[in-house]
C-alpha cells in the first residue's frame, strides 16, 4: 500500500515531489528510503520503445549548474550539458520533448542524441553550431538559424528549446532546491520529460495508472545500483 500511495503522491503533484516531502507524507523513518523510492519510480517513467519525435523539431543545448565566471557559450567545464529536442507545432504550440545529459557539444555527442530521439526525414531546426553539420547525412533536413544575424533574441528565434530549458531549471531549483548531482541528473530529466509530455492530461488518475503500468514491467533496481547514478555516455 505504501508504494501505491507513493505513486499517487508523485503523479498528483503538479511539480513533482522531493524526497523530503515524500518522507513526510508517507511517514517514512528514513530519508534514504524516500530518496530510493523516488529514483525507482523515475526509472519507470521512460517507456521502452517509445516513439521518436517527428515533424519539425528544435534542437539545442542548455547548461545545468552554478555560476562559472568568465565562461560563455559552449566552453563550460563545470556545468552539466543537457541536449534538448522539442516538437514544434504550427502555427503555434509545442509537442513532446526529449532530454539527455551529454559529454560535450561536439558532433560525436549531438548527432547520436538526434538520431536516437528524432525520426529520420524530420526537419531539425538548429543554430549555426558546427556540431550539427552531419545531420543531413543521417536522413534529416536541417534548418539552420544564425542567431547573431537574425536580429531576434535566442528565445524568440528558437522559442521551444528555450522555454523547455527555462521550465527545467525552474523545476530543479523549485522542487529539488537545485540539489541534483550530475550523475543522477539523467533520471530527473526522465521525470521532467514524463511530466511535460503529459502536461495536458486532465486526469491525475490516468497518470497514476500509466506510471503504475510502467513500474510493473521495469527491472528491479536495488539501492546499490541506484546510488551510483548513470554513467555519462562518451
């Protein structure tokens, strides 16, 4: 019954739940228990074999972490780099999202991300970064927007990825107080994706059912396998 209550609490909260909040609501004696339960549920929030994004898709990167004085653009050393892909609907509106922590902003990191999450033959909208140059060779139509020459700020020229990046950072700072380690960040990205892609659902009961359904087909993860986080793909 405790697991049912935990799943309901996690899906019933619009902005998610912290381990401290879950511990308090369930009356658990250990913060570690609540933390582990949440991470087990996050691993069930990604459905195996889910469809890739299609149509017009904006792709860009954002950076998660504290201040890094003297560093601009893609030269970060300390921050985690998160690749973002968002379906863009015309004349307005966004569809589904995909997010992943990547090692750097090279083509070796960006192109596999796009190939994994975007259906070939889709139109991929990017800025002029060279790391996206190989995309046409993988079956994508690349639409390049040179932000410095457009006359518009980045959040106007590429609104989808910048809106998602802003919401992600607000969620991490608000719900989780920014206390997210880089090696666990992928699982928080999975939770954010689960919530964002179901943001129009009017039924919390359906979200509860969906997470419960995915939980029973997810392989068990003991605490020792969780605490180390997910290795960064190079």
